[in-house]
């Protein structure tokens, strides 16, 4: 397939992360006979018409750093209703399991009626894709009734997604006590920012943090890089996970996403980075992932079947 993908580097760490994405996408396209046109745009205080046009015409959008303060202006300009932050829960907090336990915090970006409706649609769609349940943290005050009604409307339309309601204090306690059982924690803006910070402190895997802003046509994804990340040594795993989700959801390339997921897990198991790794270590991890992608392409063949 051919796809147009926009990369928005932003800061220096974001530029390094976009270079990782470029290498991964180049090797995936070669291994599986795709053609990806990669364009670099700008993360700006006020998104220009050129940047917005580039994003709107793309099949995939990758931010170099989803925590760049300028990203919020882009989300607003594109009318995106929901940010979902992905965490990997450490074994010490959830017991040893065969697969990594995930936690997502979905923050609705505005409580106006249209944004709330679209955010709930995207949240339930995400929960279906990930086979996750939803814990809803209702806002207080006048917005509570509209929020609860929007959750119930989508719950009735998505009976396969289990939904429970929880208060913000109880959610904060549960993040400390048992984050591996929370699924998608759906929050209004203020509670979301607080609970994201709490989850980041509890699930301290900075190389596995990434944001997803789902959309029917084109999601925006990007790693969450912390201040410690030197521009050349930003961990590659969070960007690789963002690329994997883009392949699966935006480009509908499930086979390629599965191969990248396997490469990520294999490299992390044998070459984990602790956030203080050097640029050389980051590049070595990236090259190991790319070499596994190349091998998968050879084994599966261009038609996608094992010989």
C-alpha cells in the first residue's frame, strides 16, 4: 500500500524520536513491500495553514514528543476530542503475568456538548479495539449530568464494553493499589491531568509512555518524552509503540504491527533501557528491532504467509 505520513518533531528530543520512526517505517516498507511518503512538518504555537493541510491530507501523524506544550494547539485546531495516554504497569505492581498489563487514561479535552459526544465515541471505539473495560470519572458540578448521559448512550450502543463509574479520589487510590485492573480510565480535563501524573509516578516506565489522539480518519500518536531525555538518547520504544498503533489502526496493517510488537518485546526483554541510556544504546536497540522486522519480512514473504 501507499500512505502519506506526517512527522512533527518539535523539540530536539522529538527530532530524535522522529528519526527513529523514519528508520522503522523505511524498514517496514522494504520488508513488506509498502510505500510510505514521509513528510516533516512543524510543531507551532499557532498551527499554520500549511501544517494543518499536511495533517489533514495524511493517513498517519506522528508527534516527536506528545508532551510538547505546543501540541495542545494542534489538537484544538484539528478538533480532536480525546487524548489517551498509554502506560505499562510494572510486574511489581500487578504480579507476574505472561503479557504486559496495560493502563490507559483517556482525558476528554473539553466538556462542551459536541466534544463530549465525539470523545465518548472515540473512547468506546478504543476500548473495543483493546478489549478493555471503562472506568468513568464523572466531573463535578453542572457538567456531571451531561457526562454521565453521554457515557450511558455509548454504553448502550457498545454492550461488549463493560462500564463502571468511580470517583476521582477512589481512582487515585486504585492507581496506587492495583493499576493493572483499571482498563481505560476516562476523565474530564482537570482530573485527567492529575491522574496522568499519578500513573506516571506509579508506572515508571518512561520508555513505554505514549499518547494516542484517536480520530475516525487519522489518529495522532507520539511518545511522551521526559525532561531527562537527551536529544540523541531519547528511548526508542515509546515511538516504536506509537508507530505500531498507527500501523494497526490508521493504516490497517495488522500483520506489520504484530511483527513490530514482537520485535519491541524481544528487544526490551534482552536490552532494556532505563531512561539514562546513551545515544549509542538507543541506536543499538532500534537496529535490533529493525533487523527483526527484516527477518519477519523474509519469512512471511510479500504475500504475508509463512513458507
